[in-house]
C-alpha cells in the first residue's frame, strides 16, 4: 500500500493556473472502434461502441502483464501502453439512421484519436503517486440522463469551440463553429487497496473539495494519484446544415442525446517507474510532453499505424439503421434502462482484417501494411492508377506481368515487384494504417498515403494471410487466426493532433 501524507490547504480554483504542472499526450490514431470494454464486460461484448486509444494489447479481457507486452500504441509516449476509451458520438438523422462523428482533422473517419492530460494537482508539499500495476477505473455513468450534482457530474464537460459560450455539463443545443469538445476528468484519490471495484468507481474518489480537479483527498481515500483528463474534439461542423426540429442532433453510442451519460475508461499499462519519474520531474507548465525528459516518443505516423482488427462481427462505420448493440435513444430525465431482450451480436469472432482473402481464389496472400515513399518507391516494377481499382484487379495486373508482389496505395494506385525491402515491409505485430477505401470497391482497403496494402503470390501451405489478432498468451498483436480467448483478469484486493485544449497554458 502506498503511504501518503495529506496537507490541508485552501483549494485552488477549478481552472488550472499557468503555474500548474502537467503534460499533454496526443493519441494521434484510433486503435479500434467496437463494442468492447474489458473493465465492465471482461471476456464478452459490451453494450455499446467505444473508440479506443492506446496500447495494442487491448482485448476483451486483459491483464497488466498483457498490456505491458503491447507492440505499439496509438498514443505518443512509448513507455505508456495504457488504454483509454470513451463512447463513440453519432449524428442521428431525421430518418432514424446514425453515422459516427469523426474527430476534427480526420476527414475520412479512419484514424480518430484523442488527447490525454496528466496533471500534477497535489496539495503543497504532497508527493503524488503513479498508477500502480493492474490499476483500472471508470469515470462517468453511461445510464445517467440528467445533472445529478456532485463532483462526478461536474467532471463531465462540453466546450463549444470558437464560441463565446461557457462550458456545459450537457450536449449544447446550439452549433459549435470550431467543433464540439467532450471532456472528462477522472477521480484522483485512491483507497490504496483495490485495483478495481465492483462498480469500477468506488475504489476512487474526487478530492474533498468544491472542485473535481483539485483539493485534498478524503481520509478514506488517502493516496493522491496523478490526475488524468480526456479531450475528444468532434468535427460537428460537418453536420451544420443537417440540424432539424430545433434541437441538437448528436447522440452517444449508449443512446444518450443529453451528454450526462458521457464516460471514460482507463486501464493502466505504464512502466510504473517511468510514470513516477514523470510525475516527480516533469513540472513544466506548458503541457508540452516534449519537455518531459523522462519519456520517449512515437512519431505521429507510428501512432496512426497502431491498429487492431475488430473482433465483434458487426458494422460500426458509415450509416447504421440503429446504434450498434441495443441502445434505444433515451432522453431521460430518468436513468436509461437496458431493453429486456437484444438481438445484437453477442459472440466474439476471429479477428476481422482489413484485407481481401485471395488465398484460394487467386493463390495470393496478404502480407500486411508496408511503407512507401514517392522519392524512393518500394515497388519499382510495373504500376498503374485507376478509378476503378480493386484488390483483385491489382493482383491480376501484377500476376500478368510476372511479378510476385502487389501493393495498393492511396486508394487507386497499384505497384508490382519481385522483391520487398525488409526496411519497408510490414512490421511484426503492427497492423498498419492501410485504411483508405479502394476507388473501385469501397468495401475494400487499398493502402493510404505513404503506406501500401501488400499481397504476395503464394503456394500451398505457404498461402496464409497475415491476420493481426490478440494473442491468447501475451495480449500482443500477432499473425493469428484463432478466436480471442483471453481469460478474465485477476484483480488484487491488497495491494490526430488536437488543438490546445482546456488545460493549456494561457
């Protein structure tokens, strides 16, 4: 158990002053978007869709050891393989259909992303602690549909950017010219014993203060941890001409059009010793993580290349007739109630890759997502570009030319060769960001800018696709085709570049 000395002092104002220390971590990419929540529904499918960022060991169930074994992260700090997730926001059309709202700067809704703040909000003389191994928690309540007061309710906020309006605790009923930013501040006071709790909240508390983001910890929760805060900036202006009935048209994946049910989940995957050093020593007030010498960084492209295949076989992208799962829209003010029956998918599937299986039809297998550069092409044999390109057409084109490699890039380009430079080949355990739809078939994926979906001519037993799944032993992405069979964690009872956000130096 951590030791902790509480120092009573006059509480700071809710808005962080420029002198307060913090560092801001960009999660440049979305790891995966699907109905998984290893905290609330370990080993099973969750009730609603989440957008998940962080380490690639994420799965339906996961342990701290599995999290630490991740091969990559969609967030930029290399020593942090934690996972961070929130419910997906949707636009609800007048005809009853739904479509995901992308984050700002993600025009084709392929990357997602969020910003995570680590804030040192201790009392004078107090030593804040890093999250312990195996720690996890939830902030917010997905069933809430009204403002209940209390610090937990105040910790959910919405900011209407490029507007003179104040932050709100519900989805604003007016347009936001610069986008809508959803925010949630997690409790920072720990009971020092439980790494989780039955409701995933009661082992934690907000400070004993009038403010959710500062103040001394209650006596029952004596360990003051570093604070975390999520921001997601949604590109709501793209729907500015699609409002109707004089009310805002957005709803979260849990059927919440109010915003009161917004919530966030956190599973610790840090190198705890490194996080403790960062908490102790990264005291710059700019928020720039680049000024924290205790950590090292992934590049934005490396973050965007860190993806996982879905293991819930249901559509979650594009237009939907209903919210995935069974989540009827409920405006409250009473708490939402899950329907008594649900016909949605309830079984985990084998990993669903972003490639075409041509092993039997053409004798070509998917190698993975490799890199390319216009100044030094990966494949220098024949090439073509076409607005009706498909994976099959590219493979046929290369095969007819006597080549054994075919690479698709930027949605409409096809390149061929007989060799693949290992430096540009798909990296082991990295799914890659080959997420651009093919010009000739939008159900297929044809690389993206600077990356290629690579296929290879194969024969017999060597004809096997590289499917990046979740290993049943390590939790890390690996070329497997088996169903996710991770066991539930054992919890000890003892022991996209966002613009500057709310917690930014003025």
